[in-house]
C-alpha cells in the first residue's frame, strides 16, 4: 500500500476503479503438477477503489474447495487443528467447488458490474509474496485481469513503522481458535482503516464492527482481546491512538 495513498484516499495515478480484498486458506500440502499449496478456501470483498467501508461492498463471498478427507488428514497438526476449529475441514469435504469455479464467478461478476481489465487492484496482507503467486498458478485469468501492482497492507505497516515509529500488530483473528479467509479480510480492512485514520489524524469515526456471516468463535469480531494496537512506547491504545481502557476499543 503506497504511503501517499494512506495520506490521501484520492491518490490513484493508475486510474483504478475497484479493488478486491482477498485471502486464501491452504492445506500446506503441495500439489506436484502445479507446484502450489492446495487451496482450501478463498474469501474476498469487492469495493470501489479507495473505499475501506464494508457497507459499500459490491460483492462479499467465501468459497470452499473440494478436498477429500484422506488428503486433509495428511496436513500438519497445527493447521489441521486450526481449520478443524473453524469448521473449514468439514466444509471442504462437502464442497463441490474448485478454484476454477471461483475464477469464473468473479470474472462474470466483473463483467456485470462493468469493471474493465487492468482497472481492478488486488489488496490484502502479504499478498505480493504469497497470495498473488497462488492466484497466478490457480486462477491465471483472474490474475491477468487485475492491475499488475497489488496493494499490500504489509507495505503500509512498514511505512507506518518507518515514518511514524508506530508498531501495529497483526489484526488477524486468533488462529488457535480457528478462522476463515473472509474473517481475515474483515480484519485487514479494520487495520487499513486504522492506518488511514492514524495518518490523516481524524476525523474520529466510530469503528465499524458488524461481524461477517458465520464468524467463527474466537475471531476478531466476537473476542476483541485478539487485537491490540500500541503506540511508539509500546502502550496499548485504541484505533485512534487514545490510551486504552475497558471501554475504548468499541
């Protein structure tokens, strides 16, 4: 995420019209033909470019992909327990979808909405080194449709560290309690809103806190102890930078 964008949401030299915030969940098991981790789920939200408000979303979805139980049982114990807690393992065994189905679904919706190729940006946390290569392998037509330069929230975090000396822990829901791709997308938007508000210095808007459908237990939206912002001295603060007390998170 470009630091100028953090300062001014109108910063858009590429003329982009929309962005797709997304996240993948994977098994951690590599598929030999594709040389890619096997995808379990994709969650995404399509917004007008510059918007970080889920109420303005044009599309919100979460797709699980068909994986046999025998394959899932080969997963490492840590991600296995995590995805078992969220219910994702069971959803994968029942699903009939593949990444190709998601690709067709999205490209058809883009056409219906009127999004032109290369006018869509992809956005998320760590997507440049991780999720974009996965998309290139598993959803190549979708990868080619979007703009070549993704907005990586990790870049914005590093910019905040270097420019303002503020440390921002990840807002990803507690993986020990299980989480889903869409829950991660909502958490990304929370942090992106915080970054923008911190840089702009206001106005102080109420924090958006409507949980996504089927939010898993222990996620960001029904256990606020999973997220904490700190100031440059390491003291807990709310998303505006105010000292944190029992009432200031929401």
